[in-house]
């Protein structure tokens, strides 16, 4: 009887870079989202697993609990150094940060169409007329058609306080409409605001409330329910989640 020893295929530096830069962009990832990357779209689940194992072996990424039996992957200091990121964005995330990051990942990488979270340097490079100090971190790019820029907000609460969320969205609308660069995009129908919340009924309530406000007609505002967030929110310490309404 012959014993065959199968060695795992070597993982290329290109794939390591793709995985680390993806996690740096979204702050966390899971295997299903990683497999959506163009560089990994033809990779098998075993290949993705080997890639993550190699990232851990090289101390580029590490894992932490997401919810229930699931885990997510985050940057290490060495991983941040590899892609030129600040060491402040390494290690496991706080519960509110984890919920927001996971919502962003689902929306951009595992939703109805692919979107791309934008980093501050990318906004400064590709949209110099928009860049300013204090700009929010939650912008994404939808490449369909002529391309559309969006601001993503995440409601990390549960069923209540939809009125506060509506007021926060009105402030976002007003703030962006007052800036000439964003106003040009709005008039060209190339800017939107999207709110992610957990429950479909809460999404409908917020959407209905927005229709009564004049500000909400200045630009497209979408309210999207993500029931996939519920296990994270119900497993998180309630005080910590409640402290964060819309980000």
C-alpha cells in the first residue's frame, strides 16, 4: 500500500496582497466575501482556506469570533505594515465597529451587485473636489452605468428610535447638498445615501418617514434591510450597541 503525501500548493505573493488589502479596506472579511475578489474568483473553497492559513502563518491576518460559531479575519500589525496601513486599524474590532464593518462587507461584496468601499486616499485621488478634512469614512463606488458615489450609514440599533435615524439622514443630505462638489454629482444623478438596518419593517418605517421631508427629495436615499446583522446585534453587549445609532 502506497502512502501519498499531498503538500498544499504554494500561495503566491499576489494573492496574499489581494487578501490583506481587501481586509484593510473593509476592516474584516469572511471566506465568502474573499472569494468574490477578481484575483480569487476562480479559487476553490480549499484554496481560499489555504490562503487564509498562509496569512495566519505569516502573521498577516488573524481570526476572531463573528457570531455563534462563525469567525472573521482582521489585520495584524505585520499585515498593516505590508499594505501601508496605520497600526490603529489592527486587531479584533469592538462590537459596534464589527457590526458596521460586517454590514459594509455584506453590502459591497455579498449583495445584489458588487460595490467598492473607497479609502480616503482614493477619494483624494479620484474625487479631489470632494476631499476635505473630516470627511466620513463610509463612501462606496457603484461601477454600474456611468458610476455612482454613495455614502453608507449603518443603523446598529434594533427596533426603536427610527426618528433619530431620519434626523441623522436629513443632516447628511443637507451637509452634502451644501458642498459644491457633491452638489454637482447630485445634479448628475451620481450620488446617493444608503442606510442599512436590520428589520424590514423598520426600513419601511424610515422610508415612509423620509418621504414627508422636503430634504429627502434632494437626492436618492435608499433604506435597505440586512437581516444577516441580527445575530451580531443580539449577541453583542446591549449597552455597547445602543451607544452607536447611525454611522
